[in-house]
C-alpha cells in the first residue's frame, strides 16, 4: 500500500475527513507495530505501561484518548521490517530493532562499538538519548526514514561468554569458536585464535550442541530463555557491555497531525518507558544468572587485568566507526568522545578509552 492510499484509508476510518481535522489529534486510533512476539519484554511494557500511560496523561490533561491497535509477531511486518513498515505507514508507531539497519542507522551502533565500559543499561540508554539530542545526525537518520525518534531502549544488560568447557580467564578463549552477531563478533579479534561464528540468537543452542561452536556471546536473560546451560554450562562474566538495540519511533506524517501538547506526552512517556526497560533489564539479569546456576551452570568472573588485556588486544572498532561517519559528513568522532565522557561522568571506568586510544 502506498502512503497516499494509507492516509486516505486512515482518515476515512477516523470518520473525520469531512471536517478537515487532524485525525490522530482527535484521539481516534493509532497502529503500533513490531515483528517480535508480544511476549517480548519491551512489548509487554509497551502494552502494560507506555500506551496506557499516554492515555492516562491525555485524560489528565483533558485531551481525547487514543485507541491503540497493537500488531506484533509478524502480523504486519517481520522483526527486520519495522523501520520500513513505519516509513511506509503500515504502522503509525513502533519499536525499531536498530541492529538490523547498520546502513540506514549507523549512529545507533555507538554502544556496540564501545565495549568494556558500561554494563548499566540505564546509564547507556540515557547517554545515547543525550547524544541524540545534542547531535542532529542520530535523529536525522530516522527523519530520512520518515520517522520521529522518541527514545532509545536498552533491553540487553551486558554480553557475557557462555561455553561448553570451563573458562577461568582470557587464555581459555584461545582457539575457541564463539557464536555471535553483529559487532560483537569483532570483540574476538586479537584474542589468540578465538573465532567468531555468525548466528542468530535462536540458533546458538544448536550451534553449540552440534559442535559448530564451543560457545556463544549473549546476555544472561537470553541464556536463561533459550536454556543455554544445557549445552554451555560455563559462563565467563566478562561484562562486555550494555548495548542499545531498540528505538521507539513514530511515522513523521502522523506525528505532524498531533497537537503540540500531545507530542510532549508521547515524548515524555517514551523517556519513562526507556528508564523502565533499563530497570527491568538489570533486574532480569540478576534473576537470570541465578536461574542459570540453578539449571546447572557455573559462573566465573573475568579478572580486571584480563578485561583490560582483552580490550587492548582488540582493534579500535569505535575509531573505525567514527571515521566512517566523519567521512560521510557526520559527527562520528565528536559523538564518540561525548558518549564516552558521559559514561565516565556517570561513574563508569573504561577498560579502554576508545576515543583517545588508537
């Protein structure tokens, strides 16, 4: 369906076309999309917190409430199709999984390219939203996709290493094949023969079970959800870092129909939703580690010395990322420096300062 047809159909559905009024501003209906199933943590919170809170605040302000139509689980788009779906108007708002869109949303990789600094989901989420406000590039990438950036979401507290053999330190990664995805595959570069093997989260169990890999990089909540302890009962708590993977956005055409006071409510609740997701991610991390141990897993802490050594062995993927953005006319280097400064100001101690070290 093209955009013109979608808007015409939407206006007709609202029954307001004859009045020349902005349909959504009258509080009729909005469609919220994501390709992941509704049991996903961020979608449960969309259903139980974000949307009801928007309506609560609208009512409190004496404004018409909105009838939200939620469509998850690939009924309209697959997980990789949310960005395009909102751009085309197949959904009015939704949750974009940014790791699928490195070409369209390169600035969103800022946390992924700066490992070994922060495993605090709340600190990372707030820092990224501040960067999005201070540097136009990040929001401009979404604007180019006909979307308005509302807030980031960090649902991944920190990557850890899970393996089918005991690990006590960095040396135990030597020669190990480790499943991963995206930028975290590059975390293994320089670690004495460790090899990253690309795979999806739902594939990791079988990859380890069949010997394709000896381990995987994922976070404790996911390890618990996918019963990783059964095939990889050894976790090395390396605290590789929290990573933003979700962004709440709204179709720009729909956004422009909203009255300013309604826009403010959507924006403010998005920030509250961001902080709520971060708190839940951190809470579930602790619970999931306990569940992993209860399922037969063991956890060993990587020493501070080995964390620094691991970071130092890596190529500076953050600088490569920043240089690429700079070459495209964006403020990659400035964003990188500002982001790391924010993490440090929040009390984090980098194992390596990617902005100042080659």
